C-alpha cells in the first residue's frame, strides 16, 4: 500500500472518530470525507486542522522517500520525533546511523517493547495502527540477513507470517531466501508445497527453492522447479543473457540500483531482484552457470 493511501485511511479513521455521529451512517460520513479530502488535495490543502499533524505527515512523506544514510533523512527523523516522540519509523531511521551492533540492539529492544502493546486479536496488516510494528519486524529481519544472522531472521519472518497470513510485506519471499542460506531443504519444501495448494508459485519463491535443492544434492528436484519457472516467467531467457553478459556481481549491482519500489512477479525485474538479494550472502557463480547450462538441457528435452 502506498504512503498516500495509508495517510488517507488514517485520516479517515480520525474523521469518523471525531465527526461520525454527525451523519446518519458510516457510508454517508465516508462519502463526505472523501469529497472534502479530494477537494482539499486538488486545491493544495492538507485536510488537517492541526498544524503539527499537517507538518508530521509532510515529514513522514519526506522520510519515506529520503535516501538512506543521508544527512537529510537523519534531520527529518529528528524533526518527526520532536512532534511525535514515539514514532517508530523515525526511531528506526535514526538507529540506522549507529554502529551495527548498537543498531541491532536498539531494534531488538524496540521490537520487544512494541510487541507488548499489541492486541493479540488484532495483529494483521488490516489493522492500520499495527503497520509500523510489522514494518519494524521486516526491518529487523532484513538487518539480520544483511549481518548473516539467518536463524534470527528466520524467526522474525515466521512470526510475521503468523501475525499477517495475507503477507502484505512479502515475508514469504524473504523466508525462502533464508532457507536457501541455511540449506533447510525440508522446511523450504514443506512451506512451498503448502503455499502451492492455495496460490500460484512465482519466481521469487522458485529461484531460492531451486538453489536450496541444488545445495543439498537434489538436482532432479531443482530441475522440476526450473521447469515451473520457465513455464511461469517468459523473461528467463532474457535474464540468462544478462547474467551471462554481466556476471553475478553485475546482476547484484543492477539489483541495488534505485527504483520506485514496485515490481511485477515473474518478470525480468523480479528475477534480477531475487538473484541480487541471494548474491549478497551466497556465492552464486555455480548456480549461475547451472542455470545457463540446464536451460539448454531442459529445452532440448521438450
């Protein structure tokens, strides 16, 4: 969900709390809110009476788009905390300027503290007030991966999927990558089989499954998943050309290039993204050559 949409929903809830009893029903209140909100946006307003809150939303948007590690992002985070001292996004942003051990310590401490505040019956992404906490867990899990704490990352991603089964944050993809790092073939296979019963597999799940199968010597299983990848993603050949031309390090660098944060599964972009993330902590040179050679073999067998 985009930042603007989340802002809209938050302001809508506030509007209903403050003015809901002025309407005959919620539908009428929501319609009026949407009309006023769109009119104010069109006229350059913010549809917020409180100036501090208006400034806060502007700063949150700045933080959302500010490049990590820049002085600007640090400055914006401090400004947010002056208005809202408990803002999780701003705290996480400031933690990122600490040495890694201190950053992880602060993130872990914050995650434990925030978990205690949650209602066990209202943990999912649909409860908008819980989204900062869920994003905090994603951030913590990602930092675990980047520092090679894969067992800790596995725990975080599993908890995220339990709290948020609809997985609006893509924890399933990251969990599969962690299984590849840890060479947990059995866990990865069970997870993917269960997922496939209800949903369609895509490249972000298939690529790490192929890798973990290869790593434990189950080449035929890896080939079976490769066939599914070839069937589901028409850009595999194009990706292999890029991989052959740029090499593993080149693809990893392309995956690191700034983007708008959106991509379509089973596309060239998603293959680059998945491969690039795995390459951060695993030597994928063998896997890259296996992909190229095996593609020719599987094509000949058709």
